[in-house]
């Protein structure tokens, strides 16, 4: 098979794999959205919290497990939040987050573009044909570009989510009232529970970002919390923001190379 056509076939395969994977995850996210419902916290609690469903079908009491590995929230009395049933434990629910659905949708679109690039190459178009013929990178070219473009999509979606969650967020300070130990291989990390003043004059609690040292009880820490329920601590650190920017940089390189596939092939004299 000619290198250009082999590269086109590889683009189609990579694009199809990305679309199928993202589509499967997007389907799961949409299933969560269909099952979601609102609850209001009856009381403040750090672990299991009594939640009462809001309309249209009030009644019944659900227990929300907050101590999930990916959670850094502490629901307080009066909080209203979206949840969906935990498939592993019918008596419990999980907080609903719409952000993953946006990421999977963006990756699905990226996969479609990669597959389209493969179709262009199979038809003998694109300026990338000469490069593939000269270097013999019929397999490496689509794999590298597909990887870089997907990284760029993840970086762009992550930065967009960061911008949206940063809006309305605020810094709060208060004493550490509890510490959770999170095993991390040979060395544990510690997640502090910070109690801080609320806007209504009361107090709220929020889990801070895990750290390598164990904070002492009563020590005052500063945490940036989101501006909407369940008022989680912002997970973003300077290192994570740098990684997202690095992903976006590689993605831009991938898109520049991918644009050569959609360009007009040079005409031979």
C-alpha cells in the first residue's frame, strides 16, 4: 500500500477510535444527566449527609457519601445541589458535574476531524503527502498528530473549565477542624477540613487541597472555593495550570501539522 494511503487509513482508524471512546463516555455522562435531580441538605455534615429531594417528587431521605476519592466538598445545611444515584449503592448519590460531558463532546469532534483528514489523504489530496512520501512516516505521522491534537483538546477544555470555575470563586480562611489521611503509595497525603465564616454570618466547612504535610488542628489555612454548590475547593494549582498550557501548546503544533493534510497538494510541473 502506498505510504500516503496507509497514512490516510491510519488517520481514519485513529479518528474512529477517538470518536468511539469519547462517544461511549459521553453516553455515560448523558445517562447521568437524565438521572440527575436536586436535593437540599437537611443538616451540616462532613461524611454522610441527610439530603431531601426537591420537587417534583419530594419525600424519602437519601444518604450522600461525600468521602469519595475525587470529592473535596463538605455539604452544609441549606445547600441545594444536583446529584445522581450511585449505581453501586442505591441508597447513596453522587454529585453531578457537567464538565466531563463537555470534554467528551470536544474529543468526539476532534476524532471526526482526524477521520476527515484520513479521507482527504485516501483521495490523494493534502500537502502532507509529499512529507509522508519523503520521510516514510505513514504510521508515525497520524499517531503523533492524533495524540497531539487530543492533548490540545484536553488542554483547551481544562483551561475553559478553569476560567469558568475561577469566576465567582473566592478565598476563605479558617482553622483546620479535621484531617483526612489519603494513602499515596509509601507516603500519605493529608486533606484538611477548613471551617470558615459564611456570607450569612454562620460558618461553613470545606475540604482543602491534599498536601504532603499533615496540618495541625487549629492551624489557619486559606482555601479558594468555587462560587456554586457544593462549594468545592479549587483543585487548580500552578503546576496543573502549567500542564494544561503545555497540552495546549502541543495541540497547536498538532493542528498546524494537521492543516497540511487539508491544504491543496502542490501541482507537479
